[in-house]
């Protein structure tokens, strides 16, 4: 390993041309053609001047207070984010307020208080906002639109210039109705101060008159060290979650000024419910009716899966689709019927008719699904009409059970290219064919498909559309969606209220109620309404009609919401307006041209009246006179392209870090043998430098600051290799030019710049490996046992303890000496954790959550705490259970590993391949005097144990050597 004084200069570049403008001179700095690589190293070191300047500027704007206050009243969340900053520099600085909020939320207010003057955000209809935008451009101002989206979030960002010593208060308010998804409501907050904050506090108040049945929290930044900053208090109807870390708790380490508070904070909960007409709640002249009865049986379904297998699905997408489809088939009920239609240029059906979901038929379908290959064009029209024809044929032959539900689920990743390719014609053909008899759900895989096309196709036919994001968890996303529609409970659900009691009621007729979801109806009470509001909810259950009757006393309900201080008063009227707007926007998608105008007019009027930023309105952010930007915030829509995020008119590209310790310059393909890359130097190393972000004050303390470098307008990452004692650095990239000759084939191949290490070659020794599993054995004569699995056939029952309600299974690959997967099931909690080398999937009540290794996780739920640290150790623990750890081990013999702690808590009924070692175990000394061998007798069976050197993977990679008694299984 080199320190900075030990860098060797060995290789040179052929005809390098590396330039950078010198500040204040206009001159260029040239590196001679035959200069050693150290010249380039020194030039790259001078880039660190940008870091020093940027970091200083960043820290000059001090966030001295950041609070998030979220009040959830009867599922309606009102969130206020307040950030207070001060400019501690002696020059004018720019302060940026950036906040991410859920996609379904509507911004209702934004304001800035600068020197005691309030600058509000004004919500206008889009046409008026665009006029103001155009006027600002005409005045020579930059009027950038503020918008950005992610998988679940949207980003709001505003920047303003701040005078020396001046203070600014930013306040953002947004609201959303929490939707019940697979049995839970979820409140998602994103916290990213990007610096230590003296007063950092998050308060979440939840009030649910029905009673809180279940509550859990999860965070991507909380650690055990931060756990004391989180407090949760709860009674039958109220909960208060507070996160208030001290400055020292926010620090990554005592030596670093960086904050660990960076990521998601999630609250999930559900309410008490019975087999009844639901819950009616009344506040300030408005009512809301929640309906999700418990205990209803599932209605059998007839489902056709329509799967795109065109050429664009090749590779990972078709592999994940096959994986998801196989798991979905396993989840079919024996009472269901199903079929598969796959399509590319032509559509093909698996079977000529619907098939019962028997074990035999499901196995045949699994085999068919596993052989689906991607090739050819995309003929969506033919595939959809074939799916409808299969259901029509079964209906004609009376093979659809009375009262059953018929669903079509379409998965595609691209627009139609074969057969009928006009989207409007396809939408009409499908709607005419379905004729209101069946429900269609559309899944768009990635961003190459028109989401607007799929959304209208689904909404026209009683379903909904969903984006499937291309990622390691795409298969899980597909399975999760299926779980949403897998269990229909009621059809043709209708809500009725006395005509003399209510008015302006939201949607009150629904085609389907699925298990784990909830129907919501809201409205306004008439001035002379009765003292008691009655409701009638009817629907069809299998072969019979079912009706629920209920009443709510208006005065009692009003009183319940009037007194609490911790709720947002007047929320129910806003809930009604929010729900009405969302439903109008949905109706606009499938409305005819004649109907759209009236729907848009009403939705726009409500948006303006209640100050919601919706797709029909914009918010103009006003700023102090003389500041150059006047910004307009708009609500992004789902069918926009997400490949590039645009903020305030600038393109923001993702940056990537890379990995060996050799520094390389990479170029691209070009017809010109002289390739020029602007701002395109890349290196690879275990300790890399990413020049695309800011923040490495510790580097200067160690090495001192180089001189300044002029900073241009273009931004792109520069990654530079450094020795492994230097941590990853991130800061803005200056504008650079780099040239090099390509090889005769026209390609610019990797070129080593000659930063080398001096290494001492040691005699070759067999590397010490980590065992398959290390078992702690408390109370035995041997404190731990190393187990090497040498014979494995299929899934193994590793541990099973019925008293603990825990079971651990896994599949071990002997050739790779690692587990391909490990699954932990907590039967009492109805929770399953499945780990693979790629990620961890947690399934609770049919709901899946995916976590990547080495991403911090801190989740607290009733009966279990789940944590993951940066080393990739996932711990599943509770006060009275054995602690189970899952680890993606980076050391020698890397792979998935299992850890056990608190094994003295195993009951006497524990069993399994590993569980047997916690039963009747006897160590038998060898007949001959041999300290390195013993016999281990387990439940009457003898195992040879030898003393060996092993790597302890329970310690952070590369692990420590231990002397361990080892057995082979």
C-alpha cells in the first residue's frame, strides 16, 4: 500500500493532451507528451481545490433547525417541513431547500421568510403559471420548473440567495390520504439534511378512532447507537413517534462532520375492524366512511396471464418474469381457474381452455412458464383478444362458476409493433371485446412502454395500471401486485345514504373489493341533516347478496375530533376535496373528449379552492426582488420519462463509483482515431475518488489543500484512484479536456497510468477458509463448532424450533461453498425473511419489502427487531428468542452465511441439520492420545471432529483466524 509520498511514476501516455484553464489568466496548462504519469496525478490533485471551496460554501449555509411534523388524523396525513438556515459567510451565498414527498401527496403551501418578509408560493392554474414563467424568461430570468420523481417519491427544490448573517425559514406543507395496501397504511418520510443540525426533530402523531391494531417503524439510517433518539408512545387510539437525535448522535464518527441521518423513515400501521359496515367518522360538517370488513371468504377467480415475450424482454426481464410467474402460479387457490397467453409477433395460449388450478396443472404451467423465451415483435392486440376469447368461450360453456371473478393481467415492456399498432384502436378493440364483463390489470415493465396507454386500457375495463421498475426486485414487484388482486372478497359494492342527509358524495359504487384493501367514501352533511347518519352497504359474496347497515351519531362524532390538540383540525373537508380530485383525475383518463372538459373544470376548481398542486395547477415560487430565478413547481405525472431528472432547467446525471486500485482512463468508440473526452476521466480502485459530489474535509487535514482551480458550468463525474487508506471522496467536476489515440480497430481501450504498488511475495500457502456455518455452543465443553457441509441435495431444514415458532431452511451449493438462499420463518408473526446473494426479501401478511445488502436498516415491529449494518449483517432479534443473523460475507470464500446468537434460548424440541447440535450432544475423547481429534455424538450418531484453523466470518471481513473443532456433514 502506498502513502502519497510513495507513488511510483512508471508508465507514460502516448501523446497526452490534458488541459485546464488557470483562474484569472485565461491560459492553458499543458502536460508534455512524454511526461510521467505523476504529472497527471498532480493535476488531478489540484482538482481537490474545488472540493475545499465547495465544502466551505456548503458549510457556510448552516441549517440550525430542521423539523418534520406529520399529523395523521383518520388516515389523512398533514405534513409540515420547516428548515431554518443562516449564512455564516461574509459573502452572498445560495441556500437550497430540497425535500422529497410521496407521489400521491399534494403540496398545499410553500413559503420563505427572509429578513422577516414572507415570500409565499402562489397556486394558479397551469395556463396562468406558464404565462408568469414565460414573462420571467422574457425578462432574462431563468424560470426553471421544479420537479423530479423516483419510484415512490417526488422532489421539491428551491434555491435562494442569502446575504451575510441573514436567516431564511423555508416551510413546505403537503397532504395525502394514506391508502391501505395489503393490510397496512404506510407513511413515508425522507430526511436528508446533508449536514449536522443543532435542532433536528421529527414528530408523527396518529389518531385513529377505530383503534390502532398494529404499528411498526422502519428506517434506512437508524442504528443501534441512534435507537435512543427514537421514542414511541401508544394507547388504544393514539400514537406519537418522535425522533430527536443530538449532534453527536448524528455524526458518522467523532472525527467526521458528516451526518448519518440520510434516508427513509417509515411508519406502518393498521386499525381495528370487524365484520361490519365499516366506520363512519364526522368532523366539521363532513363525513368519511371506511369499509374493509374482516372475516369474509375469498371469491374464486378465473385469471388469464398475458405475458410479453418479445425481443425487448430478453435477458434479465424475461428471467424475472419467469421467476415471478412461477411463484404466482404456486399461490393460486385450488378453487381458481387459469390459463397463460404469451405473445411476441403472434399470441400463443398454453392450453385451449381455462384449467382448474390443481397441483398437477400448476406444475405443468410452471414447466411451460420456465421455458418462455424472448424474441420477436410486440402484438398486444392479438394477445388481449385471445385472452378475452378464452373467458368468453368458458362463459358460453358455463364453465365460469356462478359468483366467480374473471381477471386478465397483462405484462408488457414496450409499445405495440406488430399487427394493430394504433393505441386508440387497441383500447377500443379490447373495451368492446370485454364489454364490462371482466377486469383488466396492466403492468408496464420499465420505461419503454407508454404508461398512459396502459393506464387507459386498464381504467376502461375496471382495473388499474402499475409500473414495474427494472431492478433486482422486479420479480418481487410482480408478485406483490398479484397479491393485491389475488383474493377478491366482494363484487358490485354500493354505498347508500339518506338523500336528505348528505351531498357531494365521492364515488359510491365499486366493482371489486380485495383482501387487504379498503373502500373510502366521503361527502358533505346537509345543513339540516338528521342527528343520526345511517348508511347501507351492499355487495355480492359468491352466490348471495350481502348488506351491512350502520349508524353514526353526528354530535358524538363531531365531539371526538373537536378536542384533541394533536390532530389537524378541519382535516375532513380537505380529505373530501383530496379524494374527489384524485377520483376526477382518474375519470379524466378514461372519459370521452366531451366529458373531459367538465371533469377538468371541476378538478381545477377544487385544486385552486383548497390550494393543492395537482396535474392541473402549478405553484409559482416568489423570490426577493433582484434575484434571477422565478420558479414554477408542477405535479409530475407517471407517464413521464424517468431516465433523466431535470431540476431548475439543469440536467442531473447519476454518478457511479468503481473498484480496483489501478487508475485507468476509458474512452469510447469513434470514427476519428483521435478521441476527445470532455470531463471524462475515470479511474478504478478500492479507494476511488468521485468528483461528482462534495464533502471531504478530513482529506485536507491529512494532506493539506492544493491551489484553486477554475470551475466551469459542465458537470460530470471524475473518478480517480487513490490508495486504500483514503476514503471515497465526492465533489463537483470541473470542465476538463482529455485526448488520446485510439488503436487501429477504432476503439479506445483501457490504458494504465502506472500507479503501482510495491509488494512482497510470500511463500504460497493454502488459504484459510471460512466454514459453512459456525455454531456457538453455550454450556458445552466446546464453546463453538465449525460445520462444513460437503453433501447437499436440494433445500435443507437447518433449524426448527416449534416452541420458538422459528424455522430456518436453506440451499447450500457445495461447489461454490456457499448458500444460494436462506429463509427464516417466524410462524407466530406470519413473517418470512428470504436472503439471497442479491438482496433480502421480507414477507409479512403477503406484503413484500426488499432490502439490498449493506444498506442500513432499523425496523421495530411487534415481537421482532430487524437491523442491518453497513457490513451487511442482518440481525433478527427479540427479547425471548434466539437471535438469527444473515450475512453477505465479503471475505475469502465469500457468500451468504448464517449466524446464531443467544442459542441458550433454544427449546428441547429444536431439530434440523444444525438444530441437532443443540440436543443431546456428547464429546467422546479419542482412544489414542490425540489433541486434534474427538468424536461428537449427536442423538446417538457419531461425527468425527478435528481441530482446524478457520476464518471467523462473524467478524468483519476479511475475518479473524480461529482454532475450531470442525465436523463435516
